[in-house]
């Protein structure tokens, strides 16, 4: 019988793991020929809605990369189906919303998640994975700001002008939307935990575009609300955002017990700022996946030297891009594992 590999979970207890835990954000995706093949027959949302295919896509990189955790294959937009928010995921663009959220009328049609009948495929995929995985499964969601940015802008954005305009000028609309998103995502994460996920990660990918003071005023209360929904679960709760070094302390205080650093961050400084109790995750620059091996090796050595203790999970500073190669990623995983003693 294959033993359960708990090195990822050990990183939250501060114990020395059997090996340094490694996983990669976006570890299932277009860089894999097998994923590209599946995508010829199924759209991204179709994969998410088919529990067996979803489970297979989730399992594939775990084996290929010898990863110490799996992340449910899905997208941050999927739970919006249960909230009655229509979206499409467009080839080469990302999530697109036909009717962006703009007025009090739009608020009436945004439902807080109270049941899961429209997204039961998530629970089913999670249960399949629970029975087939020998590593922990990470459930995930998008954080309220990052989700609101797509819902208000109508798609990917550079400056989030519409989102910020609503945040500053329409407090009732902003507060109502953020509250609904926070409570809904809290319940959605709980649903994943109850169906077999061992940990959760919240992606607040774009919140780094805000100042510390605006984060405190407009975001923090809703992150607290989201984490409150998870209070009874003693599991890893990782919060990740790009360009968030100025927000780390508030991110921790909102309720996370793990923080994902992007490649700009430094583990020594983060440890000093956040204390000994929190688990840190990251942070190889994904751009390095295209660099020569001797450069990658040096950068991994630097990260492992900066990390200092066992509350550490090796990852990238953001997701794997389609140009990356499986061989390089596997070499990285093997190399980090080889440095475990
Ligand atoms: O079919 C495809 O290859 C399209 C690309 C793609 C993929 C592989 C999209 C569209 N979503 C996904 C899956 C996905 N999305 C996963 C599971 C994969 C895994 O980790 O193994 C996860 C965790 C996400 C989460 C996600 N979606 C985030 C947060 C993480 C991050 O990278 O910052 C965000 C911001 C999205 C929105 C989204 N969905 C897809 C794209 C291209 C985007 C980004 C668009 C933009 O730049 O704003």
C-alpha cells in the first residue's frame, strides 16, 4: 500500500517533514501535452463540470511532477455559477462577463451561496480525489476583491479603474457585493473541506494594486468575514496575492495561517514581519522556468537558504505559464526534494 504523504501538512505544524513539500500554482494547464489534448474535446468549464475528467486533470501533474499536494482543477469563476453570475472563459483572454456589475439593480440578481446544487460537480470531484490521492488536496477560491474585479470590469484588467471607482464612490454597492462574495466563498471553501479537501488556498491575485490604507478600509473586513466562515476548520489556510509585500501583515491578521509570497518577496524578511507561527509558501519567479538550469539551481539554493525553518512550502511566485516544460518542473521538484535533510 502506498503511504499518505503528509509533508505539506507537516509544514503547518512546524515539524521537520520527510521531505521539503513542493507543489506548483497552475500545475495543471497548457504546458502539459495531455492537458492540451483534453482541451481539444472539452472547454475549461466542461472539464470542471465533469468530475471524472476534472479528477484526472488534477491527478496528472501530481504524478508527473512528484508534487506533495494536489490542487482541485477548477477556476475562481466556477462558484459564481451558484451566485447567478453569468460568465464565459474565453480562449486567450480569461474570464469575461457579458453584463458587468454596475448598479443596485444588478445587486438583486447576485445571490449569496446557500446551497450547492448548481456546482455539485465540485463536491463529486473532491470526493473522487479524496479516495484516489496519496497527497493532500487543496481546495481554493478567489478572494472577494479579485472576483469583484472580474465582475465589475467585465474581464481581465490592468488598472481596475471601474472596480476602484465603485469601491470609492458607491459604498453601499461595494459593501453589499463584497459581503456576498466573502460569505459565499467561505461557504464554498467549507463545502470543499467537507467533501475531502485537506487545505484551502485563497487567491487574491490582483489585490496588490491597492494601498495599505485602502486594503484596511475596503478589503480587510471582508477577508475577516471569509476566514470567520472557516473558523471551525483546523486546516492549512493559505492566502496568496501577486505584488502584496506591503500587505503581508494585514493578510496574516485577517485569518490566514499560510502566506504565499510572489517572487518579489524574501522569506527572511517575511518571517521577521509575520512571526514564527505562520507557514510561508513560494516563490521562484515563473520566468525562471525558461532560464538555463544552472541559473534555476542557484535561485532555488537562495530560496532554501532564505527560508530558515520548516514552516515552508516550495512553490512558484505565481502560476506556471504555457511555455514551461514538464522536464524543467520535474527537475525543480526533484532538486528541492534532494535538499531535504
Ligand atoms: O484552458 C486553459 O488552459 C485556459 C487557462 C486557464 C486555466 C488552466 C484558466 C482561464 N483557468 C485555468 C484553471 C485554473 N484557474 C486553476 C487550476 C489549475 C491548477 O492550479 O492546477 C486555478 C487555481 C485557477 C485560478 C485562477 N483563475 C486565478 C487565480 C490564480 C492566478 O493565477 O492568479 C485567476 C486570476 C483566474 C482567472 C483566469 N482564468 C483563466 C485565465 C487565463 C485567468 C486569468 C485572466 C487574467 O489575466 O486576468
